[in-house]
C-alpha cells in the first residue's frame, strides 16, 4: 500500500497490509490460544489423561461418567438457576438504579461510587465477606436474634435448598454496579428529543422506558449481556470462597467441577470432558448470535 | 538434646555440602503458624549445610498449589524441590521423567532400614526406584472430645464411639452439637474412612481400598459402617463451619462434643492451651479399634539441568531425614517422625498413644496411598453430599460407594 | 475539453447488492460536475471510489490520464470536503490544515505559505489558533474546504458539504464555493441531493438512480429536456405535471389525448415519429402553463388551492380529471373555485413513452 | 450512504453529563422520597460489607470472638493493619503484604499497558480497516470470553514453554493480554466504530496511513475509552491470583498470593481482623482507581458501549 505507481490490482494478501500486521496478535490469540486450546481440550477429553495429558483414547467414557455423576448434574442445575437469576436481577436492578441515577439527582457521584466499588474487589474477597455476613452464628441472623426476634432464621449458606441464592446475593453485590454503569451510559446516549416526544405524547414514564428507551438501548444491552454472561459461565472463585460448593454438593458449579477434577482429582480427561460440555453449551448459544451480531455487517 | 541433634545433623551433611553451596527453591503449602514453624526447621537445617532454602509457600493444598507445581514442572521451569502427596498422586510425574531418582541417596543413607513403617518408602517407590523423601506420618483415626461439653450435658466422657452416640441426645438437649464436621468435602470423606476402620475393621478396610473389592463394599459389614455414618450425620447437624480448624475450635470451646479428625488437630488444642486428658480426650480408632493409618507428607525433587542444584537436592533429601531435623520438624508439626530410631521425649499423651500403636504395628496405609486422587475425589463428593443431605439413605450411599470402588483403579 | 477524471466501466457491489454497475463518466479539466440523486442512489459511493476510499469491484478510474484505480487516496491528487466537516477535534485550525502536508513531509515554510493563502481565500485567518469546537458550522466548513485547498490538488471532491448547515448559511457558502471555482478553475466533483445546489453550481449535472447515471448534461438541458421521467420528476419544484394518455391523429397532425381532452403537439420537437395509439406521458412544468392567456388552444380548469409564495403564486387546478400545478406571478390572485383557461407551451413540454419512460 | 455520522455523535454526546429525565419538583415530593429512599436502601446494601470489613479490621481478636460483626469497635486498634502489611507470614517470609506490593505493581503496569495497546489496535483495525476474515477472528475472540480460565492453563503452559518464556514476566504479560483481549477489543471496536467515519476518511485523503491515523487522529480522541480499559485491566490484573502464581516464580509473586496465604491458611486460628485488613490493603489500589476516575468511567462506557 505504498505510493508506488502501479496500475494493476494489488495482490489480495497485500491489501490492507498494515491492518493485517497489526491484527497478528489478535489472530494468534484467536487461532492458537482460543481455537487451538479449545481443540486441544476437546481432543484430550476423549482420553483417560490423569495428571498429565496423554493421548490414550477411550472414546466417550469420560462423558458417560460425567453425566452419571450427581455432582455434575447439580452443578448444571445450579448454573442454570444462578445464571438465569443473575441475568434477570442484575439487568433489572442495574437498570432501575441507572434510571434512578438518571433523574438529575444530587450526590450522583457518591451514589455511583457506592454502587460501583464492589467491582474493584475480587470474587475471593466478595465471597469471604458475604460468607461472614450470612453466617448464622455471628452474621445477620445472630444480630436480628439479639434484637429480640429469637426465631428468626436466615442461614442461606447452610441450607442446601437455598444456598445458591446466598451465592447470588454476593454475586449481585459485586456485579450490579458495572451493569448500572453500562446502562446509565446507555441512557445518557439517548437523544433528549425522545424524552420530549414521549412527554408531549403523554406517555407515562415507565412506559417510555419499557417500550421506547429499552429497545433503543439494544447495543448497550448486548455489550452488557456479553460481560454478564461470560462472568456467569466462569463463576468459580466466588463459590470457592463462599461455600466451597457446600453444604455437601449443593452449590457446586461447572467451572468448579472442571477445576477440581483437573487438579484435585488429577483426572484431566474428566475435567476436559466437563469443560467441553460447557463449551458446547456456550457455543450453541453464542456462536450464531455472535456471528450475526459482530460478523457479516459491512461498513460503507 | 536439641543442640546435640543439630550438631549431629551438621556432621552428617556438612562434608559433602560445603563445596556445593547453592540456592534451592522449595515449594510447599504449609503456611499456617504451626506448619510454617515446622518448615522453618527444615530451612534452618538446610541453610546450616551452607546452601540456601528459597521458600515458595502457596496456601491451599490441592486446588491451588498443585496446578502451580504441575505447571512449573511441565512448563520447563521446575523448582528445586516440592512437597507433594506421595503415593498414587505423583506416579505420572515420575513416569513422565520429570522427577528425579533418589535411589542413590536412599541407598547411601540406608533409608530402607531406618524408615518405619516400610510402607512409607513403598509409596515413594516406582519400579524399584525411590523418588521421594517421606518426612512425617499423619494418622486420621482420632476422635477428639471436649470434656467440658460432656460435663455441661451431665454425662460422662465416652470411651468409645457407641457411648458417644448414646450420649448425643444429652448433648443436644444442652444445646451442644454432638459431632463437629466442617463443610469441606475432604472432612466428611475422612471421617467416614475412620468410621470404617473402627467399625468394620482393618481387613474390610484393606479389602475395599487395597483390593477394590466391590462385593465387600456392598456387603453387610459396610452396611453397618453406613448406619454409623448416618448416626454421625444426625449428630453433626448444626455445624455451620467450613474449615476443619473452625470445627476443632467448636470442640475446644465446648460448643461441640467431639470431632473426628487427624492428629494435626492436637496442634489446635495445644495452641489454645488445652491439656490432653484434662480438657480434652483423644480416642484413637474411635476407641473401638486402635488402628492408625500412616499417610503423610513427602518431598519430590524435579530433574534439574544445573548440576550444582542437583547436588544441593541430594543434600536437602538427606537433611530432611536426618534424625535431628525429624525430631524438630515433627514436634512442631504435631506429626510422627518417619524413623523409628529417634526419641520423642517431648511428645504429649495423645502423640504417645499414637507412637505405641505404631510400635505395635497396628497400622494401615492411608487412603491417599491406596486410591487414586480421582477415586478419592469421587468419594469426597459422595460423602460430602451424604453428610449434608439428610434425605439420602445409607443404602443409596452404599450403592454409590460400591460403584466408585468397582471403577477404581 | 481535456479530460481530468475519467471513469470506465466502474462496478461496485457489496455482497449480492450492486451499488454501481458499469458506470462510465468523463469529467473535463476545470469542470464543476454535480452528482445529484436521492440517498442510496450511489452518488456518494461513486465519489468515495474516485477518492480511493472504497475499492471498486471492477472497472478503472483515471485522474489526469493516470490509472489510479489502486492508488492510495493521497496519491490521487484530490482533496475532499465532507458533510460533517470531519475536522480533527483535538487539533487547532492551523494543525488541521497542515496535518496532511506534514504527513507528506513538506518543508515548514511551504506549509506556512499554503496555509496563509488558504486562510486569505477563505477568510479564516483569525480562526487559525482555534479548535474546531470553538467554530460555527459555517466556519468549520470553510476550514474543511481550506484543508482541501492547501493540498493544491487537481480535483476537489465535495460530499454534501452544505447539508449540515441552515438555509441561510447554505446559500451563502454556495455562492462562495462558486466563487472559489471561478477563481481556482480546478475540477470539482460535488455530491448533493439538493437540486438548487446542483442547478446553481454545476457546469454539468449527472443525475443518478440505483447506481446508474440517468442523464449527464448542463443544468439547462437537464431542466428543459430531461431524458426520462425520473430526471423530469426529480428536478424542479414543484414537480413537473405528468399527464398519462395516448397519441391520436387529427387531420394528419399528432395530438395528445387524455381523458377525452386533446392537446395539439405541433410545437413539440419529437425525436421520432409519433404513431397514433402510442401510450405516452406528457410532462409540463408549472411555469410553462399560461393562465387566461390569449392563445390558440385553451383548456378549461378550476382553481382548487392557491399557494401564494411571494414572488410566485402556485395554483393547484382541476383539469380533465388531473391535478395540475401552475405557477403564475405573485400579483395574480385566484380564489378557490374560480374557472380559468389554460394554454400549454408545447415547445417546452416533454413527451415520454409510457412503457420505457424515455423521452420521445 | 451519504448520511454519515455527524461529528457530534458519540464522544460529544458522552461528554454531556446532564441526565434527561423529568425535572425535579419540590424537594420533599412523594416522588423524591421514593427516589432517594430507593437509592439509599440500595446504597446500604452495597456499603454493608465494606463497613463490616473496616470495623472488623479495627477490632482486636478477643472482641471479634464476642460476636456481633456489625457493632463498632469498642477499642480501635491498627495492629491488624500493621500485621497484614508488615509481619503476616507466608511460609517462612514474615514481611506481610508489603513483599508483594511492588511485585503487583511490576506485573500490573506493563500488563495493563500492553493489553490495552494491543486491544486498542485490534479494535481500531476491526472498526476502520476491516479485512476479509476479520470478523471470524473477532467472533472467536468473543466466544473465547466465555471459556473458563482454568481450562486454558495447560495449553498456555505448553505454548509459553515452546516460546521459551514460561516463568518470565513477559510470559505473564502475554497471558494477561490474551485474557483481556476479548472484552477490551469489543469495547475499543465499538468506540472507534462510533467515531465519525468521515474523520477517518479525511485523514486518509490527507495521506495518513494505518499507524499515523491511529496515533495522531484516533488516540487523542479516545481518552474516555482508554480510562475504561485501564480501570477494567488494573482491577482484573491486580486482583488476579491464578495467573500470577502459575506463570511466575516466587520472587515476583503478586500481592494476592500473600493475601491468599493469609486468608486461606488451613491451620491455626483465623485472624479475621488481619484478614480484613489484608483484604482492604490488597483492594486499595483498584479502589483508589475507582474513586478517582469513576466519573470518567461512566463517560467512557457511554462512548464505548452505546454502539453495538
């Protein structure tokens, strides 16, 4: 692409050369690490690798065992519950907070900082603090009981039926602030005239949000969704720090199953099979959507 | 005695070491107070040889430290030495040629003779070659009881498991959790193994875990163990803690009647200033069947290109097993030394009970040695679920247990 | 005239969509050519191809007889002015002007000389130290033109440069661009959807639709002799009146018949024989219909709506089942319902084939 | 085709900070009570853990054992802070978090800079110089954001080993660059796409090439999104434990390793006050970054995320 006076069509490969050179790190990451690493994982999920990866193929054995394992089933169920609730609650809470923040309020900076600061803390810290607050011996429950309501029971982390909601409380605490920020940013990007038009037309505020503003914020919601969803699939540290998967196996999640079987049980094959199942699920949901969303569109 | 031992250690290793003084990075997951103090004894002894111990401590055994160690090894950036669970877990690293053959050092220092029980060295042996240096013996089979708790409940301190079960209602009435079991999975699985040896005996234990006999695992002896586990589950309700030492703390403070935990728990009692026999009672083999397991910790030495560091590795290996180091280390760690020829005069009552049983040869191998990490993990998953979920029947659990044994390698 | 820009068989498609198809266009040296069309007709795409900002799928582009089809924009000898001005927001006006020259490693004195000249021509001297955000829309567009000016190029490309300005500024700047062209005599290619700009500025207009040039001619021809119904309808405000009907013969002379009303075609210069029975469309501009004039042939009509516009007065009339727009002098007022007589100037009318919509 | 984005679109709109809702009426209207009531309740939920952390870190152990975690300290002590910073033990090294602080800085600074640099160039190439197949790579990247890190450890160990940079700071920087790439590239791509395309065209007419346009036109206009990327990366990298420990040696272990060792030690009495002090100390850097640049964060996100 230099200033040389050539009249022929340049070689396909040389067109946009700087851009291609600049994108080499991205291409390498995409192909070698993400694609290559994934392929490697999938291939080795058909082996009986233990501590070290070894190409000793055993067909679908690892997968059969995986789907026979009660812990894996519980993990999948937990991820589904945690994922669905996180998506719904962080979007709803995030949006409500963002909408409130968008009302020309006083102390906006203070409120925003308060909502956002947990995001600066790691999941390990988040898990620890909430483990503590939710501990019935000296957390919320004991405080309420000390106030006189002695039959009060609030021990989500020690009740297998609701433990995943205890994790959810902590997860939302950490992540909603970012969602609020993203959506607030989206709200600020909406043309002022839209609000004027809606007011002139006498549309109630909640209806304006629901039917006009939210559909207009589709791109922001998509970015937000990518960030939340990728966090949900990877949830691991939070559970480890807060419950270690307990009580029993009641709060296990897939990423923890993968990690425990890879490194604690030293059964790489099993861990890889589990991660392959995770990847397949993600791929089925994400790939078609991602390609429609990010690919194929031409800029003129 | 300490001075003597140190001097002895110095004379053993100094001559060969002085010429090869070098830094050696040692990774391990002993990070708490008592553990760190114990490691410091190793470091002190190693530094005394003129080399330098570079400490690479990472808290959190299996989940955190292991992937780091394995990554360093496979990534071609090995440390000088590393703690690892010996037995089945390191086999593959040995087979991959990543770990160093210590047979020369072992022969020179006559490990075969001095290491007791011999099963410890067997766990380090692959194809007749020795790959690790065992440093201590930990036994699991202890029931720790709080004398104060039983006093509060108005019942005598039990002398065995059955009495303990019988005393449970009284404890509960007094608002005391009879049996503290921490939430982490390994604690439930460990407690079950202890119940198994105590109730079904050594033979059943070996048939199930050593021979992987699924029929025995599904049989009537094991059914009794599962019944006992159900008792334990009922007695453990109300233990709202995760870590084992928090559970131990419940016993120490009299909030719980007892805990099934390994010998490392007595470190906690000692730290809290409690005296065995007066403040707390320890029942090896749950007071039913006085057998202890001989698991423990070991150090492995990766293959290094640097010749001087390789020499230093040999010095470290022999330092770890030197009598003086063994005494100093194990007293701090609360574990038993791997050699029978050292004097543990400073040991407390419970430790002495353990030493007696060890001397009698009433030992079994630890489950870490007998089962692969994979089977161990499956077992943990099962018992952690069993202990947390009262609706799971002992029969169901036994069925799943037998299936795990059947598929174990 | 010497050719300045020459486009041969240019095609461009995005996937299955053909935006330009085998387009040919020659632009003379010093000519002011306007590309006119509604949005999506391909006019901006064509301009971007000439600028080298889009790669054509086929065909060639020559500038000053040099094949530049695959040249970088900077090597084509062009300057470009954008609708949104596209001034670099973080740079002062002076930096904006000098950026391209610095990139080309031009010596500083020469850069200063050129900036001074551009500033003088465009009267932006006092603005040089300011940032774009401190300028008004009109000033910004002057700077944008200045940026093309300092490059001292053969060809200026304008991409709807006045569309973001208000009506008053637009007409002021329009005059200025015309003055600029008259003094510089550069080739200018100017994209717009505004027919006034096109008619006032252009030496020639190329009217585009769906990637095809419909007509390329001087403004007068475009206005008075549109080649097809699209061009006829696109140019002029209000639009040309279209009457659908057919050719009939009366006394050997062709006449146009619609809804039973006849129009003599004697004054119309047809390019081919007008066969009776042929379906055609008669096009008459509002100003080419006389109201209540003394003439050979008159038609009855009724005033429906009157739109006084100051200088003009626009009448909407009912005539033979059609609605006609007719322009009369501002002083002539007609109340709705008034019956009037119309006479049509066939010499300035257009006749199109009803099927092909081409001019006959 | 001619209706290109006007100059005032994204960055300018983003720099306007005033919200558009309805105008506030009287101070004590029902609406305001609802509005501030909700905000304050939410703020309490968010502040509670921080309060607990701070209060606990200022108590002595005996007081903590007494119970109520919400009660303010009877006797304020800074000892836990001193201990966490200077004398908490990691194995044999008893110099607290201070040991890892500079290591964390040494890891975070280059990792943040390089990952942002690479991702911004990616985003720029994707937005302005899209080449055939670029979308496929980008799609892979986005899907890659969903892969649990742990799964990638072994493949990356192998790749770094083959490159001969396993165990070096360079290797760690590359790892952070890789895992920061999906989200950052998405943000930068969106941001650059939202910039008026005509600016890019004008610069090309002016003869600027790929790098000149990036450095002289795009970079100066991108402060908000760089702030966002910086905040995200500093937070992520500073809080990272797994990569810091898997891909380096003990002498450069980050602060989080010491935090893990203090917090996760399996034996001994849990010193909650020291744990909390250590947690707050470790979180201090990202927290300060948030407090200082929170306003720019929203602005940057506004510019970067609005366009999909």
